[in-house]
C-alpha cells in the first residue's frame, strides 16, 4: 500500500517560527489520470517547523531567497517497494508553486516524525491509559 502524508507551514511571523501547521494523513494513491477526493488539510500535528528533511526545513525559511513565499508543502510517501520519498514545494504569491526537490530514501515520513514528538507521545500514552480505565 502506498501511504501519502503532507504538511503545510507558513512563513515566520516577526522573525518567529510559524506555530500553525496543517496536515493530511494517509491520502490514497491514484492511478494515472484518476481524479482524487478533495484533500482536507487539518491542524493537528506536533511536528516542529524547523524539522529537516534532506536539508530542507519544513517551514518557509526566513531569508531573502524566500521573500514572497507564503507556504511550504512537504509530501512524504512510500512507493510500491516500501521505499520512502519526499517532495517539497513552496508557494510564491506572484509565481505559484515552485518545486524545491524530490528526494528518495528519506529516514522518516511525516507520520513518523509526528509520532516522535513529545506532544504526540504524551497524547498516545493518555489515550492508552484512558482505554485501560474504561475497560470493565
């Protein structure tokens, strides 16, 4: 099964890293020419904006090379052979989407990165304990 995860970060605000992020979890792969379901990006990840995949941070860098870039969209996915890949795109207010690169053999996908964060781990532990309490 091909698993696709994505995350969108905006640019820094007043030289502070962006706090809002929007994710899509486990979007299904499409066959060539097929129309997919509408993607709904949702808040709900604990991944830090300065997390790096193949030398690129997940948020828009705060430098002169990214003036006008209002969002960075990072996709991670597994191919049919189980290898992990990433694609990174910036959205420029005047130009539109700009591909920053496509990378093979990444160490972690977006889902795995989220699962490594303390906030997500604490939530999982809380839900697990709650489940034990609720059992008869």
